[in-house]
C-alpha cells in the first residue's frame, strides 16, 4: 500500500496531538500541577479528579457528537473546534501559579475535553481513508508517528524544564499541536454539509440510541465494548499516573522523567511498527490478547520493583505493548462498523474508552492518598488487564483483515 496525502495528514495529526499527550497528560504537567500548583500531599487526588471529570464529559457527549458529525457532515469542522479549544487552554497554563489548584483544575478539564473529544472525529476518518485490508496497518502508522511526536515534544520541552521555565514548555506544546494539525484540516475528506446543526443534532440524538441498540443486540460487539471498558481503564490509568508514580515512588526528577518517557515512546513506536502487519495478518484479537498478558505482568512487576533501574526496564517493556494494544483495539472495533456510520460507532467507542478513564484515575488517586503509598493502587490496575483479557478471549471475531487466498490444486502427474 502506498500512503496518499490523506493518510499522511491523518498520521501527522497524531504527531500533533501527541505533544499534548506526552508533555501535558503524561510526563511534565501532572508532576508540576500536583507538586507545585496543588501541593500539600493532595496532588494525586486533584489530578485524578480533573482527568476523571474531563473524561466523563467526553464520554457523555461522544455518541451525540458522533451522530452530529455523520448526519450533519461536519466531522472535520468539529475536529477543528475541539482542537482549537485544547490549544487555547494549554496556552493558558502559562498563567498558573502556586496555590491555583482550582484554576488549574478547570483548565485541565477544558484542555482534556478538547483533546480527547477531537479524537472521536479523528478516529472516524480511518475507514474513509484506508481500505479494510489496510486499516490495521494505517492505525499502527498513526500511533507510531504519534510516538515520534511525543519524543520530539519532550526533547524540545527539556531545556525549558531544566531551567524551571515551565511556561515555555506549555507554549511549545500549543504551537506544535497547531502547526502539525494543519495538514489534516487541508487534506482529510471534506465535510459534506448535509444539513444544519439543529437538524443534525436532532437526527444524531435519535440515531445515537439506535447505535447503542445495534451494538448491544450484537453479542460479540457487546462483549468487545465491555472488555474494552475494563482493560482501557488500566491503560488510561497507567498513562495519566505513570510520571507521578515514578516521581513519588522512585524519586525520578523532571529530566529523568523525560528520559524515561522518551525510552517508553521509542519502545512503543517499535511495538506499533512490529505489530502493524500482524494486526492484519494474525487478527487484532490475537494482538490485543498478547498485549494484555504483557500489561498484566508489567503492573505486577512494578508493584515489586524497588530501584530506578528496575522500573526503567519495566517501563520500557510496557512501551512495546502500549502502541500495539491501542492500534489493535481500534482495528478490532472497526470490524463491527457498518459503512456510513463511522462517527456514530466511534462516538460509542470513544464514550466507552473515556468512561474507562473515569473510574481508574479516581480509584488510583483515592487508594494512593488513603494508603499513603502508590504501590497498592498500581497492583489494582493489574486486575483491569486480567479481567479484560478473559472477556476478549470469549469474543468471536477479530480475525485477520487480510483474507487467505485458496490454495490451487495442481493436476497432472510427474
């Protein structure tokens, strides 16, 4: 398959928003907000609340907005609006000072809603720009390019963090998010403008319920979403608390955290490329199962780790499964989507994924605060992966996207 400019621009959008995912959601800002803005030993609690609330908002609105995007033909326009909201909120992080816990909380919620809400529309373009037999690979390419964006954004942020000029890091993220999003708004399929916003909203509300009903009536897609709800909770919790866990439990400083996360992104990029073809040829179900086994072992080992080196090695292994499980899950769900209803179905997909990020971070924050240690909280995360794995193995489907050609029998005698 030869990537065209639509696929390249789609992947570049992942490169763009990964600057947010790395610097704001995962590595630098969580520690800055918890320790310097909130302080007082309640940083985990405030951060968990902000992530959970923002994900709850996205979860509740995703199916409706997905319906609007499909029936109003305005998915690209909504992608632009949500992206702009996130960029402006990240820029406003520059005004945060010590003690501004509430202001920071509000900005985190707004920025996260903009970023995660936009992903609903971004995902829905996958089935428009790639044929079925290539969707697993294109999905993996997007994640792989995204990990490259994470690495670059962290390298750019490192000098600002080292000098204590955190505002420079936030503004750099906003700039990268904006610049590398431009190709997507130029080259992704145009909006069809099939109707007005009010009409689309009305139709979207009606068809949202229909979409839920269709998915729920299909036993296999129902099992998939239940499994996804559980194991994605673990993935999201690890992502949003990984830097806080490394800083509080193992004493990692900001430059070390950046180095750690870059290592994880490199292994995640390698994992995404390594498993790109297997997703199509083995089937996404097998790839998801393998990565969930890996994640279960990783969280158990993290509980017992006592040195920075041990945690570094564990995090590196975890990175291999990070890109694989996300890309394979997206390709797995795409097999259940009827043509013409991509945004509706990915709205439900996003709702489930973001709902999973409501319970996990909140639970992690409360357990770590109550126990005075993050170790019991990280061990609980292993149960999410194990439970999700059990349900995934019960799903019928998720087979190879590439159909095997029949073997031709050769007639004749030697």
